[in-house]
C-alpha cells in the first residue's frame, strides 16, 4: 500500500545564509504555566510523567516544528493564536496551522487548570445558565460530549477511569476566574475621578 508523504514547506535556498542563521533562533518559546505541575502532576488528572508527556514533551515538539516552519516569514514574530487564525483557511499553510493550533490549544488547556478550585463568578454563571439552563446541565453535556469524542487526546493519560472520569476530574480543576476573564463577562474596574 502506498502512503502519501506529508510535504513540509522548506526554506528555499535563495534565502541563503541569513535563513540558516535564523533557523537556529527560537522565535516561539514554550510558555510558562501559572501553576507548576512538574513535581506532583495535575491533581486527580495526570501523574507527573503524564504531565511531562502532555505538556513538556508535546509543547517542545510543537514549538520546535512551528519555529522551523515560520522562520524567515511574516509569521515568526506572531503568537500561536494569531498564526492559527491567519493560516486556518490556507491549504498551503496547513502544517503551520496544525502546529500553531496544537501549541495554542495545549497551552489554553493547561493554563486553564488550577490546583485550587475557584468558584464560578456569578456573572459567568448567569451567562452559562442562560445558554444551558443550569451548570449541572452544562457539566453533563460537557462530560457526555467529551466521552463520545473520537481520539484520545490526553484522556489516556488520566488512567483507568477513561474519558468520563478524565472529563469529570478536569471539570473540578477549571479556573473559573480565568474563564470569566477570557470570556469577556468580567469587565475591568475603573477608578472614579473622585479618588
């Protein structure tokens, strides 16, 4: 059976020595997480070894590939989310899109976890309940959807409990304050001119 080879864009020889020099630079770096899980793993979700694979190894690979594909281009100085958005509908940019989106989504996932559960801000809770009728309905729909998704993602790192146990454990680690900030429902407090 013949298998097609994935073609990875290469830096053209016409770019010369400057491209070779730039290729050694790392424009994108593995971002630092707000919480360090290297010693203890992610509580009730991943062991330290599982975290090392899912964060350290995976992100290092994604960033290495992204750097190799974007060196010398207008994309090399952009963040992973912007790169993914700019290349999402460009078939000739599919490898760049894939690595940028993998790096962005992996960071988004891990940065949204907290070892210390946070309460859901009321304004976010109201918005979610308006869409899902209750937080329990949202949680149930999330767990059902996650358990029926094709592909393991990081579910296999969760151990014997499988996808449902992983999704339920993940739910308890969501940093709801961060979710509220990123969703835009929390607005910054402005000081009044009287102060």
